[in-house]
C-alpha cells in the first residue's frame, strides 16, 4: 500500500507541474480569515495550505497540504436547489443527484454518498458515522466516510460537516488515504472547519 501512495505522490507532483498558469495554486496564509468557494463563507487556517486552481464545482474549491491525491479539504459554498455537488461526469447516462431546498441535515450524507459513487465511479463507498453538528453557527451534520477509487487499492477516509441554511447547502470535507495522511491532516482540517463563518450567522 505504501508503494501505491508513493506512486500517487509522484503523480500529484507531475500534475502540479503541468497545471496551466490560469489555474495556478495559491498559498493560504495562517491566521488570516479568507472567503472560500466563491461565496461569503469565511474560514481561517492554522497552518499553510495550498489553494488549488482547479475546482470540483462552480461554488467550490480545494485546499491541500501535500497534493490533492494525498489530502484535500473541499469547500462548497451555498449550493442552490437543483444543482449538483460536483460537475457532471456523464449527465445522460449517470446524472448526479440534485440538491433540494427542503433537504434535512440527515439527507446530506446520502446525497454525498450518491454523488461520490457516480463521480468516482466506485461502488466501494461507506458512510461510517453520522451525528449532529454545527457549521458556522448553523445546525447541521457531521459524518465520516471511507471509499476506494476505481482501479486503486488505497482506502481513503473522510470527514465532513454540512448545514442547510436558507435552502442552500454549505459543506466542508476532508479526505486522505487512511494510512498516515488522514491522521496527519485531520486536526488542522477540524480547526479550519470550526473557524467557518456563514453569512447571517
């Protein structure tokens, strides 16, 4: 398994080197509040992270410590009803599930799981725990998950906190390989999630 992670790290380096200037990464300075995901959501990092130019969706962005293959912190900023969590990968044959304005916090992990199964093209995805939580002062849900990507044997762990406010979905998730990288990054990710401020809260 370590060999696969080393290969993934090398691949991440190659991808980073090939990233066009228009999608250049930016360094996140610690202890400074910044807006994320092209939204009013504000967070504050406890250490340096890299903000990636490539986005998982129009109102989303990704931060990483060691390259997004090894760890990623994703922010989704106020997604509206009728939109999807990720960009469509095959709208005709495998459409992604759409958000509903009346979704309950307990509906969010199911939406997340269904979206991942399609976007990652994997049946190996499990929601491991679900519990009440707050995000930016709004009542919501915290859930943990694990999955294996298509054509990989690396198990990845994740933790997310989400809330519905005014019919919009706000969500922050952290994921990394279960071996070393998840435990190495989760404390910093939790600090950032705890710092989140939502508009009107």
